[in-house]
């Protein structure tokens, strides 16, 4: 990794050249580089956390002055319990994953002595633009090197000291490996994002990680394909037959486990028949832990009649805008799913799905139910990258999926969707091996016939 203040064109060209060398580097060399990065970061822990503390001090003051959101402040803290350890473990987990490169995924006998193979390969050059989240550097470096991609990283000013400290440790590690130093570059020059977004001949994919405004700016400012999501507007729907105890545990984790995360639930949909049986305990525990509840009229009326006065007084009225808001804080919007009289459970499910598809950001949505058929219908009908049954929305994470770590979560409908790990950073090429055949040998009444026989993959 190199800290660079070169021009955007030079940065992109250096990354492009390095990507071709990295793409053909043996697996052992790439894994050795991850070992070196892990060891270097481990040794530099004290200096990195000191640098992070400096960033936190400045960011805290900015948050107090109203210049920085609390959600960004929380994402900045490398000292949060488990965050440093998860970052380091993620590097080793990626190292231990199967090599994603050079895998034959299709093999066809076109004709005798003429074989087609589809083989996995790197995308090429990634541009990652991110705010806060200093651990992103280690995550991206590990995934990029393992997948054979070069990466250009541009971080936000909120965590400048952290970025420099982490990058210095990674750069020192890579000098002892076969990975080209320019394969991973951290850009220190200010005001270069617009110019980098114009380098569509050298950069193959842009991954923005940050605010809604950042993602929308990137998507509107480049011809390069963009992978990512603008919002994490996640839902949980409680069906009438859901297990009440599980509902409480899942809601507490989904909303309060890490409210600033993009996989935190923002809207609770609840079947009308679960208002009395399920909602009071859920609401009581959320309120006890400082969560604000913005309720529609049906859910509020139900809670007013079942909660003690001190808790009932905390309930707020929801407005329509709440159901389109990513709060990123301890606030939960609640809406009742009311089916017409004499309607079956299928109608309630359809109404819940319709609301989610209309209001969701297509990130992660979940259903809590004891019915497998209802759950499968929900998972088939909801148009989101992650559709869960009886589990927390916080499970939407590359590490928890067994990907080692992730470059981000994609709500795009392209080659990668959901948490994006190694497979999402690879594409494929077609290799045809022959022995002198030409296209004009085939076709017509007198030409040779194609065999097109699917072959087994070793």
C-alpha cells in the first residue's frame, strides 16, 4: 500500500498496471501478503489506536457543534468492544477462504479438439470512497489482494489520522511481499474524487461507503459502474403466529445492537392480531432501553391500553415520512398490518410485502413467523438483497455470512448483491482452446456441426 498525493491520472494508471501483475500472482503469495498485513497491524495497534483517539476527539467536538452526525461518530471508533479484534480476524478469515481465481465454472466441448471454459478472474481496479470507518482500509486491502484486484482508497477527513496509521502499517508489510506496492493506494490529496470518477478507462468499479448523499453523488458523477447502497431502510414483519419470546430478542438486537449500522431495523410491521399478544412486551423493553417508538394509530391505541402510564407517555405519533426514513439511531417506526374482515393470512402477508417493496431500500427485510410456507412466500416476494426468517436484520454482514469480511453491501441488481465478499469482486472470462479451427468451418448445409456437449469440471 502506498500513501499517494499524485494526480488522479497517475494514481489510476499505476493501479491499472499493478492490477495486471496482481491478477496472476500465485495464491501462496497473496496469502503471504495477508499474513504480513495482519502481523504489521498487530504490532502497530498502540499507534493506530492513539491516532484513532485523535480523530475521535476532533469528531466528538464536531458532533457537539452539529457538524457531524452521531452515526458517523460511532462508526469512527476503532476502540469499540470487538471492533479491532474483528478487523484483524477478518484478514485471517479471508486468507483461509478458497482461492476465488482461476476456477472453471463451465466447460463445453464445442467440437473435437475445441473446448470452451469459463474461468473466474479479478474485476481489475476498484475505487473505494468512504467516510469514517477506518477499518475499511484493512477490510478492502485483504479482499482486494485475495481476489487479485488493485484498489484505490479515498477516505473522509473525519478519520485522517487513523487512515494514515493503518495505511503506514499495511504499506510496511507489503514491501516484504510480492504484491506490487501500487496495488493498494490510499489517496491523501484533497478534492480528487471528481477527477478519479472520470478515470473510466483505468477504474473498473466504484464502491462508495458512507452517507446517502455520498452514494447518490457518486452514482450521478461517473460512467464507471457503481456497487453499493444509498440507504439501509430495513423492515421486520411480525406475523400473527410468531413466537413472542423470539420477537423480543430479535427486535432488541435488530434495533439496538448497533443503531448506526445500515442493517439496523427502522420499521416494524405488525399483524393486527399480534398487537395485544406481542407488541406490549416488545415496546416495553425497547422503551426501557431508550428507544423512541413512532406508532400508527392502531399500534398506539393498543399500547396505551396495555402499557403503564410512564411508558405510554413516551409513545409518539408516526407520520408518513417516518416509514421512508433511515434513522440510524434508537428510533423505530411501527405500522399495523390490517387485513379486511374474513381475509386469510395470505392477505395480511401480501399487504406487508407490498409495504416493504414500496418503502424498503432493498437492503435487508425479515419476517417473524412459525409458518414455513408463509416465510418462504415472504422471501420469494420481497425484492431485497437479504430476506430473513426468524433472525435479526443485523445478520446481514459479510463476516457473519462466512465471507471473512466485506467491501460493503450492494442493493444493485448486477453480478453482486447483499454483503459483497470475494465472489462479488470476481468476474469471469471465456477461454477457448482449439487446434486450428476457424468459424467458417461450421454452419450451412456442408459445414461441420457443433457438438456443444457439457463436460464435467475437475
